């Protein structure tokens, strides 16, 4: 993952943004379907369980991943948490 960007930026672009975009795209498509009465969004276990219970590691406060601890699993978990949070906000809005 070269390119001069930090690991956090690379993970955000490669893992986090696509997860959020895909989730919100499904919600927007469902909203346009006039015959659809309701839909179910299934989330990942990574978005619903404490990260420590999955990996025996603590997350660093509000930052789900950072350059210090950015690895693929944490970036993946962050993408699922962020996609769930954004989809819940989408419903509220």
C-alpha cells in the first residue's frame, strides 16, 4: 500500500468508503422503489460486538483505527461500524 498516504488514509479510501457507499446505495435504491413497504439491513458482527470481544484488543477511544494500530482487521471493523452508523443516521434523516 504505497503512494505516500498514511495507512489510515489508505484504509479509509480502500475499505471504509466503499462499505459506507454500498450500504447507503442500497438504502437509496430501496427508497426509490414505490412498491417496497419495508427493508431489512443486516449488519456485520464487527459492527455490533465490542471489538475487544472479537480480537481481545481495545479500540483507541473514538478513533476506530489510526496510523498506530491500523491493520486490515481493524480497518474492516471500522468500515462496518461506520456503515451501520451512517445507515442509522440515514433512517433518522
